[in-house]
């Protein structure tokens, strides 16, 4: 998600050397800042960006270990959701989100 097919193919070929991997995680950082709409939450956006980088990098290097790519995609998405859940739980971002309404 949030990336053109060209980025995906480049990342699969070059893995951590792909500039598109870094564009992708930077995009997540910026979108997170936009969604939170408060710069005091920049650390949360940074944690999301860093964990996103590591999860995606692990996926890129682990692809050869999985015959069915959809299993790896599911694990990847599950890890991203766990990160978001833990941040929401420990930072109590729900109150901030409710204040925006």
C-alpha cells in the first residue's frame, strides 16, 4: 500500500539498497504526522517510521523463505498493526484522536 508497483519491484530487486524503501517509510512518517495533526507527537511518527523500515526490510529479505507470498504479506500487515496498537495503548493516543473530533 501507499507505493507504486515500480517501487515494489525496485525494493524486491535491491532490498535495503532501494531508495524507494526509504521514500516509502518517509511517506508513512509524513502521513502519520498529518493524521496526528500535532507536532508534539513526532516521536510516535518516528517510531512508526523506524519499525515500518525494519518490518519491510525483514519482509524483503525473508521473501525467499515463503512459497506463498500472501502468508508473508499477512505477517507483515499483522506486525504493522501490532506496532500501531501498542503505540495507541501505551501513548493513549485515543484521547488525542477524540479531541480532534
